[in-house]
C-alpha cells in the first residue's frame, strides 16, 4: 500500500529535478552568450588594431574620414578619421558589430629622423664658443669654423672634450619645417583676423569648466577682452580657446590637451598642465612652470610685423615638448627664445633666430637655430655657451616628434591615448 505522502514527495523531487535541469540549461546558455560576447569583443579589438594601423599609415592623409569593411565581411566595419590637432595629428577609430561598439582616440607622433642630432647651428662664418661647465652630447651640426673653448668672466671651459659625439658641417640656412603643418598653425592664428568661428561659439567661458571628449566635435571658445584672464578655469579635451589680444593663465587654471590661440599668452608662476599655445606676438612663461608632454609653445611672426616675436621661459621651469619661433623671411629683428636659469626643455627647440640660454639651463633633446645669445652681468655674447647643457641622450628613446619637423616620416606611432 502506497502512502498518500509519496505523491507529495515525488512532486517535490520532480520540481527539484526540473529546477536543477533548468539551472544547468540556463548556466549553459549564459556561458554561451558570454562566450559569444568575448568572441565579439576580441573581434572588435582586432578590427580596432587593424583600423589603427591604417590610420597610422603615411598615405592616410590628414582631414580624411573613411568608413570601410576591412576584409569585405559582415563583422569588420570600421570608421577611420584623421584630423589635425595643433602641430600633431589626431586619430579616431571606431569598430562595430551590430550594437556592440569599441572606439579609440589618440594623438599621432612622428619618429625622429635624426635620432642622434643635438644641435644644428647655421653657418655664419663664425665658430661656436663654449665655456664654463657646459656640455654638448650628441651629433652637432656646426659651422665650418668649428667650435673652440672660451674664457669668460674669469672661467674657461671646464672639460677637455668639446663635443661628446660626431661633428658635421651645417648649412647657411636652417632646415625648413614641413609646409603643410606650418600652414595649419598659420590658419589657427588667421581665425583671429577673420572671425571664422560660428556665431554661437563666439562666447567667453560662461562656467568654471569646459570638458569635451575627443570623440565629439571641437568646442571653440572665443574670449573678449573681459574674459582674457582664465584664473580658476578648467578645460579638458577637444577645446580651443581664442582671444583677440591676450590670454592669461595662472596656477589655479587647469588645462589638459587644450589649444590656446592669441597674439599674446602669459603663463604665470607655478602653472602645471598640458597644452599647445599659438601666438603671433609673444609667449611669456613665469617661474616654476611645468608643461607636460606633449606640450608646445609656438610663436609665428606675421609677414608685416615690425617687431621682434619671442618666447620667454622663466626660472626653474620644465617644458616637455616643443618650442618653436618662426618668421618666413629673415629680418633684422629675428625671433628669440629665452630660457631662464635652471629651466629644462625635454624635447625640441626650433628658432629661426636667437636662442638665449641662461646659466644652468638645459636642453634634453635637440636644438636648431641661427645664432646663440648669452648674457652675463657685464656683457652680451653671440654664439657662446656658458654653463649650459645640450644633451640628446637625456631625452627618452620613446620620444615622438611632430610632422612639423619630420614631414616625410613614415614611422607614425601612437603618441598618447585620448578620451
């Protein structure tokens, strides 16, 4: 005789079996779905890497937007975009399968053509004089008259070796920067003359911060004279700030990958950030300023200007990136770049004019110029190095330059990732 409770127990057992089997099936389905997601992600990442390789190619030109299928399949669609961002190029790659999407934004750097060059000094039929505790390490392109030790202010050259590296002959003229990238810089400054910004963007910052992803359209901020001071202002990302007269930033200002465009830009003591500055008159940097890589300070002299354009770097500053001062036709008032005592530039300096290095200043990278200038308490010397260091090996081997200096570079690489 079967008890009535047996039916109850069998129902419970049946329910347990159903639950266990259902759980096994659900786990299997979930595992399969997650595995499919991982496979799609792996495929998307492979497509991203393939698209990134295409964008880095030299024949994929700036200002190119392309949508393509990498291999002619249904799961390999990518959107490729290369734009100018100051003196660098910016790449955007987007890959998708159905609704699943991955994307990357990055700055593109150019491999340095001459990896050993520390100095290129134009040949003006006068030698380079070196004095004190100066150092030149790397390949130096010098006038045919060469280099000599000099006695300045009761001190002579402290070493026996004048150049730790090869010495080669320089030419009468500086190597010209790449015309296309130089024109991009000129076009940015031309915005101030022609007011080419859309009307809705011609406003000063109306809040304490401007954040704009590099995946979005560029955010342009036009500042009137009343908004020239950016004390306490924060800007990050794909942001350009223009001003008719001047832009002034201080240590309370926070700028990350932002571009500033104005005739005159002042960076006050203690500022830290990452930015590119384009000026037509001058750039003045205070003391103890730190500009992180990849930063750039550029001053471009207008063809009709009758004054001397310049970049002045204060004491104990650190600049990681590019200093660039340029005029198209050589004039009597050549551009000037001046580094204060204890300041260090880790990157590249190009000045179609004078480079003034105070005692204790250092360039960890390369310098291209027409003429050195050194000022002491009693005199002004031309083509003298007094207690300064030019040290190419001190710059990282992973440093990437701009096509402004390496227009024909075929080794484009990811300089940094953007957001």
